[in-house]
C-alpha cells in the first residue's frame, strides 16, 4: 500500500511539474523583409551593425581617396554616424568566393544593412538572396548586382550608390542611404 501511495504521489508531482512546462504557444514572428525597413515603424537600431564588403583593391588608397583607404574611411565615417561597422576586404586570390562568404557571415552576425562592391556580381546572387531572406537591406556600391531569380522577386539589391568623384563622396552617399534606411525613410536619389 505504501508503494502505491508513493508511486501515486510521484506521478502527481510529475504531472503538475510537466503541466507548468506547457504554455500557450505562438507562431514564430515573421522576419522583417528588406523592403519593409522603410515602413512607419522605423528602420533599425541606430547602433546596428552595418557590413561593408569591398574589393581587394580598396585596401590601397587610390587617386580619389585623399590618402585614406576605402575600408578605413567606411569604418571611421560609419562609427561617426553611430553605427557599428564591420568592414571586410575580399581576398585577392578568390575575391568572388571571399565576398559571398563575407556577406553570409555578416548576415549571420546580425548586420541590418550591407554595402557591397562586387568583384563578380553573378557570384553574389545566392548570398544576396540569403541577406534578403534575413531582412537585411543590401546596397550595391558601383555596379548593380543581378537579381537572384528565386522566388520571382527580381530583387538584386534594395538600393545602389554609383561611384562619385571621390571616395569621400561615395562613402558619404552610402552612409546617408544607410542612415535614411535606419530612420525608416526612403533614401533620396535611390
């Protein structure tokens, strides 16, 4: 009799304990799509990670750089604007594969926006689609990126910054675009 009572008490305790583990379940929230970032709810956190993926040649100051390499300019200007920059320069041995890997890594690290100067735009199609699926805004720097062709969305990048007379002007345009998106407004000139 004692065994039955102990067994019943243990069973009752187990049922009570396990019933506390079940609660109301809700569906997982739908991820914000990249085109939703300009809605009235605002864009994204001001201190968000902004990823920048550049060509190998960007590491060397060019004739329009004013003596400052493009990665350094992006880092300093994005930091000044209140963002957390994560700037990547593609490997010189296989820049297209390096950039695709960098885009996917930045998405995985929670970047809210990506600025991409593509070595081979066609090689980034899948990575750009991954970014879009995660709700990341993708801005092409220079040449446009081709559409992914998956899902019939036809989206390649959300926005594009064409080259300017100087690296400072190009970086300024890109950061102004990111700042507008962060505020939840459509960038001018896009």
